[in-house]
């Protein structure tokens, strides 16, 4: 697992601080042999109603829920996409929120062939975007670094 921590943020074991997410990739109908990070590849980005930031489907884990089960549940609840295949080892970020609470987010790289999205009440918009646009839409440097590491891993597989 690749981990990213903002300096001064401890590694967490408290299950109340854990969040799971999906990096949902749709390769599209590309018959030219492009790689997973090629021109036909698109990642699902959601715009949050609360903070108006773009990000990936994610949410807090329910008591006793595994990170993988939580990521799959959150993807289905927030996007209506319940059919994804986990494609690689998870990546995670550790950071402190504005109120000082430490947070751990585990991102599961996933693939789907479903293009139709049904947003939950938590989001105001969605888009399927290429890797360069993903990097431009993400507001936080640690999340851009995580996505860049994920892309690097895709290119070397």
C-alpha cells in the first residue's frame, strides 16, 4: 500500500477516523490498445455539495465495516455504480482536518464499464475526466500526489 502523510500527522488506528474511497476508472471503447492511463481512460469525479470541491466517491466506515466493503458501499450510494472491479492495492492519505482531527482515507483503484451516474444528495455534479483534468480539479496537494503515484503505478504495470 502506498501511504501519504502530511507532516505531523500520525498513522491512525482509530476506526472512527477511517474513510474509504474509490478511484473509479472507465476505460471506454478503445480499440487502439491504449494503456489504462491513455486518452480513452476517464475517472469519475464528484463535486461535493457541502464544500464545492471535486473529489472521488468516499465516506466514513460503518462500525465493524472493512475498508473495502466501505469503499464499495460508498461508491454505490454516491454514484449508483455498484459494479466495480478492484484493480490494484489501495493507497492511503493521512492528514489533519481544519478542526484538528486526524483523518485516514483509503483509496481503492477500481474499474467499471458503467457510464451512467446517479448522484446522491451529497453531490451537485459529476464528470468522467482524463488524468490531466483530474489533477487540475483536485484542490489538495496530497490528493494530487496520491493520484500521480497511482498513475505511475498504472504505467509500470
